[in-house]
């Protein structure tokens, strides 16, 4: 195995483990290499001071979810699965997120776990109103069926 330092188009740096440089290129072309922070698929290798000497071995291909979990700062697969389960148990309100979060906050709608999208301006406005929420990394919300 070889460890590459990687970065996405948004500047997030992370490591990836590959059987070879060709394996990285193959996975990148197949859009299997994604940033664990923002889910960007535009990932490139960056110079590294690490030197690994050894013989690369080729393992059987693994599921994209397994590769992704490995890329998330060494988080255990079970933790990633549990986080995804928590996210699945939320109502996806899509672009109505800011409106629905306000309705719940001001008790105009029943309290329940929701998720959705908000622009930076909408998120800033919610924070100014004292409405608590968290930004979810895309790898938790992407459908893995």
C-alpha cells in the first residue's frame, strides 16, 4: 500500500491509501476518491515528505463506502454507519430548511429532527436568530443504495 497526500478543489487536505499510483488514477477517474469534508470529486495528489518503500499488493476491490470510511480520518466503519443511520432518521425538508427550522424554533411546527439545504446567508441568519443547527458533511447524506 502507498499513502498519498490529497487535496480537493476547496483546499481540504487528507490522506488516501492505494495499491499504486495507477490505482489512485483509476479510482479518481471512476469518481471513487472524494473529499471526506466537502464530498468534492476533484481530488489531486500533493507533494509529500513521506517516503514508503515496499512492494505494493493488490487487494480485491472494496465497496465505495468502505473506502470512504477509511478516508474519514481513520474513523471506524461502525461509527460512519451509525452516523448515517442517525441522518436517515431525519426528515429531509430540502430547500425549505431555513423556513422549517424557524417554524420549529418558534414552536409554530412540531419539534422533530430535520435536514436540508441553506445558503450561507440563510445559515448566517439562522445563527443570528439563535437557531441551533449543524452542517453535515456530504458523505453522511449521500445515498448509498
